[in-house]
């Protein structure tokens, strides 16, 4: 019997599946180095990442509607 594949959620938003390994150092959010992030959180700046963590936002709100579809 094969073990089920465990899908990890993004360290930042906890909403989408991990696609990349990233490095973030944001003391106020508890990010200290290696993080596993989704495709949506990967390219966001530290201010946006802080907002996502603090307010529980979906990272897609930081993109144009045409980019999300």
C-alpha cells in the first residue's frame, strides 16, 4: 500500500500549496530564514507578506484580477 502524498501549505498564507523554497527575514512575523511558499506569495514584498500573516489575507488580493484567473 502506498502512503498518501502529504501536501504542505504555504508558510506565509497557509491557503495554497507549497511550490517553492524561499528565504525571508521578517522579525515581526516570526520568519527567520527558510520558508516554503506558494506561487502567489513568492514574489510579494515584505510589507505584503506582513499584511497576509497579520490579517489572514489571501495573497491573490495583491494581484490584478487578470493575473489570478
